[in-house]
C-alpha cells in the first residue's frame, strides 16, 4: 500500500524508534536482576493488638541515598561479629515537642571516608507519621551535613532546636595515635580519636543552625603521653562501640545544657567519657584542626559556678573502667539524668548530678556526684535476682521505671527518687542471649529490652495506675531463633495486655531508643536486610569493612553484606535499593482516657527487694561475682591474645 514506506533502511529505523521504550525497560530489568539490585518502594502494613485494640504499623520510607552499615572493627572474635547493633548504623529518633505525630531521625549516608576531613555526609529527616488508620512516613524536610562521617543520638529543645551527635574524621589525629604507638604495638588507627561535635537544625525550616561545635575531647591536646589519649571518641574500637554504640546525647531543659556519654579509649584501656556544655557555651580559639574542619571550639565549664563541677570529676572526662553497656534518660521533674551501666558485675544506677541527687544516689562527702559516688546496684535480694543487662529507662512520677534483663528473666522495675525498689516484676522468664561459646553469660545478654511512655507525652512523667508504658523484649525460640514481643504495662509494672509477638513483623536494634510522640504513640526507625525473595531478615544488616590501609590508617568504602558464616572471609555487596530503605514502626495505643490515681509513690512504701543500704561498690561484691569477673577478664584476655596471634 502507498502508506507503507518502501525504503527498507528508513522502515527499519522507524520500527526501531517505536520499540526503543520497551527495549530500554527490558534491558534495564535484566541489568537490575543480574546486578542483584533492589528497588525501594514506599509501603505500609499493620497488625492489631487484640487484647487492647492498639494498632502496630510498619512503614517503609525511601531515604533517597544509601544507609551506612555499622563499622566493622578489628577485634573480631568470630562468634561476636557485629552483634552490638543488630541493624544498620544508628537511626536515633526524637518526637516534636508540639506536633502530635511528627518525629526527626538522624542517619549516616554510606560514603567512602578515611582519607580526608571532608569525607562523609550525615542527615536529619523530618517525618509525619500519619494516624493509626492511615499510617504514613511523609517527608516534611531534611537537613544535610557534608564532611561528617557518623551520626548518633538526637534530642530537641522545647523551642524546637534539634541537636545530634555528628563526628568528623581528622587524619592528623590518626597520625598522632600512630605516633603514640610507633613501637609497632598498633598496626592500625582504629583507636584514634574522631572529632565529636553537636550539629544543630531548626525543626521548622529544617535548616542547619550555626556551626557544629565540639563536645568531646580535643585529641592529643592534654599534657603527658598517657593523658592525651584519655576520653577519646574512637574511630573503630570494638569494646567502646559494642558497649555504648555511637554515643548518647541529652538536653536538659532546666539548665539548658547538652550532655554526651560515649564509649571512650583511655590510653590502651577501654572505658567511657561524659561531657556537659551549656547551650550558649563560650567559644574560644581552638587548635587549627577545628578551624580547618569548620567546628567551633566551645569551652566546657570547669570551675564551680552556675553549672559547677558537682556532676563532673576527672573520671568522667575519660576513664578506663571496662564499661560493658549503657542506658540513660532525662527526667523532667527531677531535672537530672539517669545513668545505668555495668562492668564485670551486676548493673548499677546513678543520677548524673545536674541537680543534687538524694538517698542512695546522693553525692560524695565533698558534695559532688561523679564516677563512684551514688551507685545503686540493680539487684533484688528478696527475690534472689540480679540485674545483668541494660535495656531502657523512663521517668515515672518522681522516680523511674525500667526494662532490664536479669538472671530470672525480662524484668520491669520501678524505683523511687531515693533508690527504693517499689516494683520488681518478671514480665517473661524466657530470655535470649548471644551465642555463648566462652561460657561468659554476663557478656552475652541481648540488651534488647525497651520501655517507653505510652498514651501520653513523656514530659508528663505519668506513673502508678495513671501511667502506661510499652515494653519490648526478646525470648529464645526453638533452635535458638529469637522471638520479639510487645506488651503494655502500667506504672506499677503490672501487665495490661497479653504479649504480642512481632517476630515476623518488625524489630529494633541495640544502642538505639524508642521515642513517644505528643499524641502518645511509640515509634522507632531502623532498617534490615532482605533475602533474594525480598523477605525481611530482621536484626541483620551489612557492615562497613576497611577498604584498605594507607600508612597504617584505615579508610572505608561501601557497606558489604554480613558473611553467612562466622568464619567467612567473603561478603557480597548489599543491593543499592535495599540500602535506601528505612522502616518506621509505630505502636498506636487505643485511647482509653486517664485512669484515676497518683503518679507519685507513697512516702512509706515498702522496698520490695529488701535492699540493704549502702550497696557495696562494684568490685567489692560477693565472692561469686568477683570470681566470675576475674574469670571473664582472663578469658577475654586469652581470646584477644589468640586473635592477635592469628
């Protein structure tokens, strides 16, 4: 027919142009399949808590950039590989102080770093969570901070100024560390200090506010060969990251201060450091590294005065106490911070000392709180139980409520402001802990217990029969498969619902807290891997191994997948789309009004644990714990020596 082009070449070109869109789609699909890529798709699903009418939603949010896996460290004891996060690099979240269902979370983009102080990029994202009937993860804004390679805990002022921990790699500090170890005792700079700072964001405009400012030690600036390595925030040191994650940050709305607590090196030792700065701390002319990095060198108060040193001693500047865990929270009524930790012994609790603690938490004879005064062991002699692993703690009336792991199970405990145990309830006796090939039980408790205010803002500190809390815990299922559960309890640790199993629905990582919205919903943000069929592999994520060593200094590239076996030396690349996923879980409580009762404890309430005051200082406990501590230390030392030899 006349309508057909009789020129064969022109006819072929016409047909090819018509086929191009389809061809591109087919070729792209084949390429994606061959490369093992995975496309992030926003989606949401929900389940019901039958006994309370609550809804649990899980929404996939696409970050738009790859999320970094936790740093892979040198001290790989094979059976302990990367168990200290059970997820990606931390994605700490905080709720907006005014909006009902708005949260902010910090996260680290997966970029190469280790050769320059300009490497890396961290973010804070603002999300609208929607409602129980229509859960969403709608992006309301995002602030970006190039030149920082690690993000951690986040908090917010009542006026809406966000602050989060952001760390920067300083090559000069790595060289200083390697100079300190020039005898060859350290072949890598994994214990060298990073420049730890606070980055600020205006929650309304989601724009950075001012310059980031230092909150950790200025590495190598103290006098003496030992002191210059005290209290440093390490680059990739196993013990410090395992026991404190990437660090905590707390804002005190009364004194308007920012307090950090992180795992720190102490020369060759492992330990912790704590620092508190006023929100308007003075700025000094600091070392040239700070000017070069664009970080303000703020001055930490050191003399008695409005902030004083009543909460600070040289130990908290950096000490090697073998810290093995941590949990912390601010109390709006006590105007102080709870500290819970352990090292080779049962858990103990302190109050930081921003306000003068009372009772068992009272400061020492000189009127100062610090590393040693005011310790209270979290054990219950009357019930033959001993606290072993940290979980989470929340304000409850003028006291505290916490979820911890003990010898007898997953425990909810309530403590008054003086250190008296008002409740000690075993919510579930079945616990799960990491593979224990060394038979050192105290090292392997799962630290997955969580508790958060439910049904009301955390700032109200409801307690007793008026308070509601969401508690999460993990149990051991068949063939050592862990199971995860959620349950509602009141402010007296009494169960309000039946446990809800969420093992196949969601999970949460270690070293990361839940947050409560102004509407009373509990939420957290994390990510997980998927199998070849796209099904979730919970508590599993890629790690970021060293790409290589340049003049004994580590540098890093992309996140890799977790090896399938402990002794595997190979790791495939994590699909790009998977690394762009974040998962937002929300527990939406059914509104049931506020029960009658009082938040505060009766002044003559009985100590249910029949505790004997004062508790012995850690390390001076019973012979059984002391023997266990010595044996544990000896075994870990032996493992370290053997690992170094190979």
